[in-house]
């Protein structure tokens, strides 16, 4: 499901990829055609022109809050409707950054120890088949160095077989623990959605409240992210205006694109359940890296990265956060997520320029991932010369 911001099903580069586009927030004809020098619009048009994506939408936000929105392609293959400006999408694994932020807030409050074993908070849950929660720390779950396999690999059938199935978090953990560890804790790196499901359970054990409520009360509400929400149990439809998302029936390029917009997101849970918009993701990442959500010591911990095998040079993974080295110099921090035909990349530069892009898949390939990376890089690097735009909310 929401699979990766760091490296999982589609590959490291994809996982830590980001992208975007834009056009003035309130304008109906997002980013006027033929606007000279608009590298972001060009990149977004090229993204949908390659045949892998039906449509794309993006938002760029300057440090002062001004920004632009972009759309390209079509929002519905059947009706040929336009992609809605700042539409709602499943942000998949970008949820991990929200979950990690809550865990780090609890650590800053002295309620969770980053180097304490998972066993401390979830007694005897991670045991058997070579797994031992006494050897896996909270930090290792956050940075994907636990050695835990991903539960997605053990779910029988195709995406379409499980599209409307509800999974309990404990069921996801059991699916993962039925597999052997990938490596000894701390001795490797492998993207694991299961690690974040455990973090969600940990938050619930420590706070006595659902992880979705903690994310809402600690992040969504304080930041005024009005278009971001945690879907209710069994809620399969996206609430607001959104582009339709597609997946190939065969799972291969060129296969018939099937509408996958409605699905049960429980397979991702604390690793990938949230729905949001490009503008809201930008606001969240800007607030996070701007120090509004975490104490300085905790933000510093979040940005301590480990190498990711196969990732582009200079990239790394911290505690629910990806470090991206830009072609124009400098760094960006963000995450990516892919689920049910939605591929989203979001990031913010150290200078405070944020960008998020979502492309609706027809069939996602390694080349498509590279295009998303490139689009993100274009959007963030274009910030060297701020573009005019209307102020965002």
C-alpha cells in the first residue's frame, strides 16, 4: 500500500523522490499555457506526456506563504474531466512522516525513548520466527533498520483482490512476523511499512488514544490542515474533489488502466492511511522543518540519516524523513508515497521552499519514478528565483 518514501516496492530513488508543478491557487486555468520560463509546468507536462500517468497536480510554496498550483493531463479517463486544482489524494507513505513526528513529540515529552526496545512499549508482541522486540529499538523502526520484513509481501492476491478488504493493524504485524527477519536489528536497511504499523500501536499504548486522533490533535488541527484527514474505519471514498487514480490490471506497463480511486486504506494504517492535498503537505513539511512541531533536539534526531542502498548519491533516510540532494546544490527534506494509483512526492528545501506533486498512475515503472524525482528537483530548484503567485491560505 502506501509504500514508500524511502525505498520499498518501487525502489529507493522513487521512494525518496518528490515532484511537483503549479498554477495560481484560485485560477481555473492553472498556469497559463505558453508562460515563458515556467520550468515546473514544462516538467509536469512531460510527466503526463510519457504515457505512464493520466494526470498530475502540484503545489509550490515559498517561505513567506506565497505559491502556485499546477495541473496537467486529465482527472478522469472516462469523462476527460480536468484535474482539480489542489485536489485531494491519498498521500500514502507520507503518512510516515506524520507518525514519526508524533513519536518524536512523545520522545520530547519524556514518554518514549528512541533507543528503548520496542518490548518496553509492546511487551511480547514482536516475538517468534527469529524476531525479538527486545533487540529492536524505536529508532530502528523509525529509520527502517529493524530487519522486519514488510507485511505487504505476505498478503495473498493482487491489489484488486484486496482493494476493498479491511485489515486490522495486528493482522498486518502477524503477516510480517510469519516471515523471517531480513537481517539482525541495526545491521542493514530495508523499507518496512510494518515498522510504522508497530509505531502506531506504540503511540496508542503510550497515549491511550488512536493514532489517527493523535495525528489529528497534534498536527492536523494545530496547523490548520483543513484538507487533511485520517479516514474512518471502512471509509473507501475520498471526501473532496480529486483526480481518479488507476492501476494496470496486469500490473505491467501497457495493461488496461482500472479505476482504483476507491479502496480500503487500512493496509497502510500508520504507515500510509492519510488523505491530503499538495498545499497541505507543503504546509506540514514547512512547519515541521521550520521547527513548529518538534523541539530542536528532536528535529535534529529526525534529520540524522543512515545510508540507503541504491539511493542517489547524497540521499539518506532519517526518522521518517528523507534527505534529498538537489541538482542545484543544497538539500531538501521530505518523503514520498505510492498507493492505489496515486504517486506523491513532497519536500522542502533548507531555505524553506516546499513542493509537492501527485501523479495518477496508469502503470508506474522505474522510469516513471525517475521522472517524478526529476520533476521534484525541478520544482525545488526553481525556488532560486521565486515565481509570482497568490498567497496560499
